């Protein structure tokens, strides 16, 4: 194995399912100890990409390394050193919590199995419920258990596929604190998510839509990369204003955020002129705001969907 | 800990343990394991019977004599006939038959005894409900025999000359073991193979597809566990189940159906193990083809039916056309039926069993190869 300083370093990964090109020329670098957010709309190829990285799917083309191991050739070594948390809870509902952890410890041939399982149960705070059937746990507990189980063999890289889907905000916050503790210990994390607050907690981000990687970098870099300026308009009847603004010069997108309408565009001067004309004489205020991640993501998603059609 | 390239006993054992734990919690499956042999035994062993007895019978007796009384007593003793009614006349007899209240009406005409004593061979009129010929055939055969033996007892002294009756009473009801007949001796051992086929193929099929359907297969595939470890680890508990089922059937065969045990018990278990292995490989192959548990069930039925129909279990093997015999010879149940009947009923040894043994071995090896090839290591 070679040491490149990257936990994940893949180039030009492609994957087809039948005639569908699910992942197109994906190149991605995740540094060691980094929390890397993987964002994109549903069906954009996030799960497929993650599965290729942990050896569950064979890429049609492309090369890469995980923890210095070659993707296809060293699939076994990758499986031993990577922790993968599936999108859907995939531990056994008809085993107890302890039995599930014990099974995982056996599969990875942990020498101090009992000790590891006991410690994990204790850390989870599930020692008293160890003999409860896993199927009876709530969503938040299942998610915590799944993270603990995929961490059991002390992997150096975690691949988490939408780990917080359907989990309440406080459990999500706890989960992210745990991720940052792991990262501080030098463990690299690739996590896919739909939540903007989570995206902002990542060290780095990648945005993928329709199989194509559209942006990569820190949150600030991703935002800067799209060179959008954004104005917030507040007042009444924002929905009809939103309709009216569509297609006007300089307006790229309008998004309602709570009590304000965010209007973004590439040409700041043109956008400002258009907006001032549009709200003239109406009881509305407009202020320049910093373009947020969500503005950028929606912008990128809309743009890429224009290019996405049936194959010629 | 034993280790060789690729295979880890520790990992394999973890799969075995997990399967046992899950099996223990799955009460319906557990119930089926025990229930299936018992229900099938009851159905095929007791319910389905081509030599039915205790058929309801009515008697119209126009006269009462020592002869008629002893004849009716003999009928009652034969097990074939339960005399449920004594009717006044033929019209009442016809009605009882039409309504299905009785299967037979035995009419003893007036003057029967007088004619008998004169040696005039009087006729007993027997009307049978022959809607199902198979149900009445055997009993009708017995009727003649009963008459003959009842008369022989009464026709003593000066009447003994009448015993030299015509040779028409030569229908034999008491049948010896017949390899191609459908007696319990034949059916009950055959059931072992049928039940093992059903359970083994279905259980493994379901166990593998269940992992896929619940998404846990993705988890398994992401661990270092190897296909051969998953497959064989999942199989072990079902081998144990198969042996339990075989034992249930053997116990029933011995103590409920009184099937003779001519051969060795060890030979039976070796044959059973081999047959279980053959079916488990089929189950795993089918589970690789099936996308979900429902499909696994359908494929099981698809595999099970020809086994049931063409293996010689349902119908005599040699009675089938050539093409059906050819297909039958490809199926493991055919060979297992020959093995188990050979061991139990004929006490066959290895030399006699070998022609049925090697096809089973070959089948297992071929299908196992296919199964390993089909097992998906990735989610592709």
C-alpha cells in the first residue's frame, strides 16, 4: 500500500446500470482525518459511488485507492479497514443488540470480542437493553447502533450513506459531534446527506447531480465557485413576486426561505436593476445577503437537470 | 484457530451462530419444520389411501338364517364394511345409495338359504356406489372371499360337499408388499424425500433471499466474509433441521405405520445426509436467481412439482412414458426414493444401492458448482 495522505483518492470512476450512466467520471479526494460531505439530489449516484469505494460494486472504468488499497484488486483489504453504514438500517432485526454486535465482532475476527462488545454497549448506553431485539429500537437508536457496529473493527475510513435520514434534530446533533470526535482521532469520514446544516459541518464538500460531480471543496469554495449574488426580498405576496420574477433578465432562481424570497443571479448589476424595477412602488424591502449553500445547491441542481435528458 | 487461504473458520462459525439465533426466533418456520412432516404424514399416510376400509354398508335381509347371520358377522369382522343400517326393501337401498349415506347395499334375497343347501349357488346382490372405482374395488374383491370363508365354517357335516364351490372366489385381497403399489409401506418412506425436498429447498432459498430483501446482504457483502463461508454457514442449521425431519418420519414409519426396517439405520442417515446436501445446493442456486422471497417460493414450487410427480412417489415409475422417466432420472428425489425404499423394505446393501447413489453425488457436485458461480459477491 502506498501512502498518499489521502484516505480516498479515485479518478474517473464510471458505472452503468443497463443503459443508464449512473456515475460519470467521478474523481474525488478525501484527506485523512477529514469529514467529507457528499451531497446531491435523490438518484444522483451518491450511493453507487460509495458502494464502488467500499468494494460492493465494480466500477466499469476508472481507478482509485481507499486507504492506499487499489479499488478492485484489494477489495478484501478495503472491506477489512473500512466501515460502511448503509442507507437503510441493515443489521438483523431478529437478533438482539448484543447478538448483532457479537456477530460483527466475529466476522471481523476481533481477538478481544467480548471486551469490545461490552465496551461498545456501554458507550452506547445500551448495556441494560443488550438482550432487547434490535427490531424494537427507535430510528435514532438504530442509527447509533449502526454507527457503533460499523466502527467496531476500528476502521480508518468511514463511508456513511445518509446516516441521519429520518433522525430527530437532537440525535443528529449528537451524531455529528461523535463524527467530529472520530475525525479528531484521525479517522476519515465520507458522509452523504441532504441536510444543509450537516453540509456546513463538513470540512469539505462535493456536489453530485445526475452522476456528475459539479463542485468540490470547502463550503466557501463551493459557494464562491458558482459566483452567485443573492438578494433577500421581504414583505407580503412573495409567491406571486416569485412567479413574476421568473425569466426576467439577470434572475437565475428564486427560492422562498421562511419570510424572505432569495433571488440569485450571476450578473449582480443586472440582477439589482431588475429587482429594483420589480419591487418599485410595492411595500417590499430588498437587502443583499451572502449566498448560502442551499442557494448554490438548488442552482446547480436546476442547471444540471437542464442538461439531463434521455440518451440520444 | 484453523486458517487457510480465503476461508476462515471463525467467520464461518459466526454465520452458523447467527443463523441458529435467527431460526430460534422465527417461530413460524420452527413450527413448519415440525408441522410439515406431521401434516404430510397424516395426509399421505392416512388420508390418501387407495385401499380404503370401513365403508358404510346397508343390508337388506329378506330372510334370517344361521348362514346369513354368520355372513353378516364375517362382513363386520373384515374391516372393509361397517354395517350402518338394515333396510326393509330395495327402494330404500337405492335411496340410501343415491344420497351417499352408504357405499354398499348387500341384498340377501328370499330363499337364499334353501337354494344354498340345495347347491344351487344362490346370488347375493351387492349394489355399490362406484363413483370412485378405486374406493370400492378392493372391498368388492374382499366380498367374495368373505362369503367363501363364512360358508366354509357353516357348511360342515353332511353339508361339507357344498364346499366344493366354483373357483370364482379366487380374488386375493390380502396383498403382499408390492414395490410399485401404493401401500403405506411404500408411501411413508417416500414421504421422507418429499418432505426433505420441500423444506430444504424452500428454507435455504428463503434464508438467502431474506438477507437480500431486508438489505442485510449489503451489510454482509461489505464485510470480509467470503461467499463460501456465507453459503456453507447458512446451510449447517438446515442440515440439522433436515436430520430432525428425517428422524420424525423414521419414528412415525416405525411406530405408527409399522413399516419394516430391513436395512441399517446408519445407511438411512447417510442417504438422507447426501440427499439433504443435494437439495441445499438447489436451494442456494434458486436463491441466487430469485430477487425476493416470493420468487424463491415460486421457484421452489417449480422445482418441487416435477420431483413430486415424476419421482415414482405419486405414480409407479415404470408406468410413466419414456420421456417422463428420463426427466425423473435427473431428479434427486427419484434416486433417494429408490435408496430409502431399498434400505427400509428390501434391506439393500451398498452394491444394490450404488446405481442410485452415484447420480445423487453427481447431482450435488454439479449444482454446487453452479451455486458458487451464481453467488453474487458484489451488488452488481
